[in-house]
């Protein structure tokens, strides 16, 4: 997997078009993410942020346009390779949770490691450290139905980061947290990402959260408008 040594982006999307039934969610969205970069994506509700994230992470195939990750066209890859990438190189925090309801916090975080071949004891040890980083070690034996929304969100972040991915895609990772807890989670996420050189694509409504990013882009009606345009619109 090539990284950023010659200035090429790690991930590049061009001309993304995606419809959900009659709703045109993306209309020509384009975006680049460099290795180790923290990029915030903001925009009104319904502007296409989650759809964009799902296309970039190889979860949803765009109707038109390209997504290039390293040397590979994600929009054309077979499902088998996509799921391998999602398991090994990507970490995803979904807007609406997606922890496994039958598993405890600890086992939810340990699972991606075990799927990659780690033994249970080793995986649980590492999972415990990640729960600690996000301040939810005390909840390690709770199942998702027994956690608060904010606790579930922190467990989801731990699960996305535990495998040491190259890119983390986080959809409103602090949406269910109050501002102090949100700040702690963002600090832990940004600190970890910088330390490990992980690129982060961070969707948020919150200007304070976006301020943690290296760069911010704005999505409007399914297209990315430039940072400059965002300042123009704010006037
Ligand atoms: N599975 C779906 N079926 C039908 N319409 C969908 C589906 N997912 C998204 N949409 C529509 O596509 C548009 C973009 O949705 P998307 O979830 O990408 O927006 P968003 O920017 O993430 O919004 P929010 O900030 O509220 O999470 C919206 O109009 C939404 O109603
Ligand atoms: Mg969304």
C-alpha cells in the first residue's frame, strides 16, 4: 500500500453520483484525503455526508464517479477485496452505532482483532486498553442495549481504531455526547490519529469539533463546495 511519499492522496474521489430511490444524495462530489490528514466534512442535514462516507469507505458503490485508494479503484473492486480492506485498512464509526447487540463492550472491540486472527485473550487485552483511552473501561461488560448513547459511541470509536487502520471514517462521532465528553473523545481520537499517522475523515455538524481538523470541506446538495465558498456563504 503506497502512502503519501510522492504527494499523491491516500484517497481520492471524483464526480461521485449516488441516488437512493428518487433522492439524488450525491451530485458530482469530489474530495481528497492525504495520509495522516484529519479532514472534517460539514454540511446541512440531508446534504449527503453519510452517503459520501459510505462511498469512500467501500460500503456503498456510487452510481457514477471514481474512488481511488492507493492504487485501487474502490468503486470497481469485487466485494471480497472491499471487505478485506474494511477489515484491515479502514475503521468505520457509523452514525447509528452498529455494535453487535449480543456482545459486551469488550468483545465488540476485541472482535475485529479476532477476525484478523488474534487469540481471544490477546484481543481482549488490547480491547481493554482502547476502552480505557475513550473513558469507558468501566462499561466493558455492558451490552449495547445497556449503554448510554455516548458510551456506545465511544465503544464504536475504540472498535474502529483497535486494528490500527490507515483511515478512520467517523460519522458524527460525538453527536450523542455533551460538550465536555465530546471534547474528551475528540482529543483522544485526534491524539491517537496523529500518533499513529492515521488519516481521519470526520463528519460533524459541530464547528467546535471541525476545529480539531487540519482542513474542512462543506457539502451542499450532494456536492463538495470549497472552503473558500464556505466563507463566502457565511457572509
Ligand atoms: N437508504 C436511504 N433510502 C432513501 N433515501 C435515503 C437513504 N439514505 C439517505 N437517503 C436520502 O439521501 C439524502 C442524503 O442523505 P445522507 O444520509 O447522506 O445525509 P447526511 O448529510 O448524512 O444527513 P444527516 O446530517 O442528517 O446525517 C437525504 O435526502 C436522505 O433522505
Ligand atoms: Mg448522516
